[in-house]
C-alpha cells in the first residue's frame, strides 16, 4: 500500500487546496451549500452533498483508472458471476471475526478450510487447522510466526540470546511479503540467488543455507517473476538428506498463493503438498486462482502440532468464546462467503475446466509471441497460466520497457521489470492469464503488439533509460 502525506496535497494558484468541479447538470442541488460551491479534495467539506452528486464526482474520477480486465500484471481475480456479487453485497456488513453473531458465516469458513485440507492431501483433513485471511500476505505472516515460535520452543535454552538469531531460507524470487515478515519479526532472510536460466530456488543450495537457527524453508508454488513452480519435493528430499547428515529437522512452508489453486486440478501427479511429511503449512490466495474478488486468503497447518497454541487468542467480548489467529480483527465476511460459493459452484471439474482454459490461453499466447521473432520466451505458461519473455539478442532499437509503455497506450497493462540477484541484467515482460482473459482478448493483444512492432523497430535506440520510471510495476 502506498504511503501518502497530507502536506503533499496539490495546491492551486491561490494557495488553497484544490476543489472538485461540480457540473450543474449532475442533478440535485446541495441543500446546504448550493450547487455553486465545489467540495475540497484534501479536507472534509463543511457541508454535505446530495448522494447523487457525491456518487458522480467519485465515479468520474475513477474513470481514469485502468481497465481491470486488461491488467495483465495482476494475479487478482477481476471477474465473478453476478450471483457471487449479490451474495457479497448481502454479507458486506457482517464482521467475520464475530462468529457468535454470524455462526453460519463462521461455518462456511470452517467448511472452506476442510475442503482445502482435503484438496491438499492432509493426512487427516479433520485434524488440519486453518483460517481465512485478507490475502496470502497475511497468511504468509501467520505461517512465518508459527515457524518462528516452533523454532523458539526447540531452542528455549538459547533463545533469545544474540547467538541464536532465527533465519528463514527462501529463493530471491519470493513475493515481497516474505521480506516484510523477516523485517517485521526480526528474522534473518537467507536467500538463494538466481543463476543462469534457473529463476527460482535450488533445493541443494537452500539446504546448505540451513543451520540450527533456521525456522524453516519457503518453497513457492508459482513464482511471481515467471510463473514457474519451485521443486517442492526435491526441496524436501534435500532437507531429508540434511537431517540424515546433521540431525537438523527443518520444516517447509509452501507459498501456494497462486499454484495451490492450479496444481491440484491440472497437475494431479505433482507431489508438493501435505503428502510430503516435511510440509508443515500451506497458504493460498482465494482472490487469485481461487477465483474470488480481492480480500481473501487461506493458511492451513498439517495438524495442531504445527500451530503453537499460544498464538491463538480467545476473546469473549463479542459474545461466545472465539479463537482467533490473525493480524487484524474486523473484516467483512463477504469474501469468505464468495469463496464457499465458488467451491460449491465449480467443484473439482469446474475448477479444472477454468484453470485449463487459462493455461491454454497462456500457452497459445506465448507461442504466438515467441513466433514473432523479436522476443525470447523464458517460460511458456505450462505451470501457472503465466509466462515471461524478453527481447531477442539482436533487438537493439527498443527494450521491454518501451514495449510496456506502448502497450499501455492501447489500454494493456503488461509489466516490465528486472530480475533480482544474480540476474539483474535480465529485463522481462510478464503476462498473467486469469479467468476472464479470453482467447479473443489474447488475439487482440497479439494484434496490438503486431501493430506496434514496426514503429518500435524504427527507433534509433531504446527510449527508456530510466528503468524505475519506465513502469509502475515493482516486485
């Protein structure tokens, strides 16, 4: 979330804060101030506005936002069925935390946890524990807290002495929430860099970074950088060998923000989940390939043993006895209800069909772009329905930032960015194919890219020298 300072609000020539212009054709006059008085933009108005006028002012300003359906940077769901929208509207006033007042909403949350435990092959789905969150970032924070607390229990005789600082091992390609976790909870981040054409964690390199102070290793099922799965089974095998050699028993958390809602349906033979005894916890984003509008994630633990009891708080001041494990307190129940609706609506076969369509669109689009000759594919959309590509070695007239900038002129939001260590030299474009991004839209993207290439080839050199200013997208 961007941070804003109130004193940075723009001012007009008179030195006063800017005001919103009110079109007199907008209808009802302000019963207190009259139509001529425009409301300010950076302080509360002195008088109320008519609801229709307030609506139109906000509506008009939001027209300048990008079209969410054409946003190929985001993994977040941008389309749901109208019936899901109706259910969400009916539940938006319910506080998810108040399980005594809204017991059926709480029951739907419990059912979703049970469904995910079954989907991810928990040894005893009835014994698995989990909760809904505001998204995968919160879910990862909770999972990291559980890993750290379990490590503290194992090292009670040394913790928190200076020579027992906890560390977390992960690839440099992890989502920024893991960097936040390490900074906020004072954990050393030990990151495996990229090397050559390996754009995610190397299992053996990860194992070599572990020691007695390692709280866990994070494996990512679907890297945000290129859409590839990390080899979770190989990671667990490397940690098994580490235990045989040293006695160190390091748990694994699977960050399945996207892939945990793709692999169970399209890659059923891929072993990455609770079938691996070393996997202690898994998270996913219900609002990504879980196919729900933004605002819901899930965190699950193999059993109560993986979630220390002291992290779960019980409160009774909303009525009843409510266990809660979350970073916040109040949040709407609408997204959880929408997740349950989607589980019921689609079932396994429905999810399989939706995710397969997204993968087919991604693979087809990747093939079309790869055949243009100007680009080199890094991934092809055959794991997550996501692929990354860069300019071919002989292309010097333009770069990926030029392509991103020109596509934005046509309404397409295709992010361009550089990779992290040790591949900072590599700049790429990435396309995320979600439910709602159809084969027809993919064809329109190809046509627009085809139309732009002749102009880009005529440039004397790449025009975008300031890479930070080239795109609004950053990992």
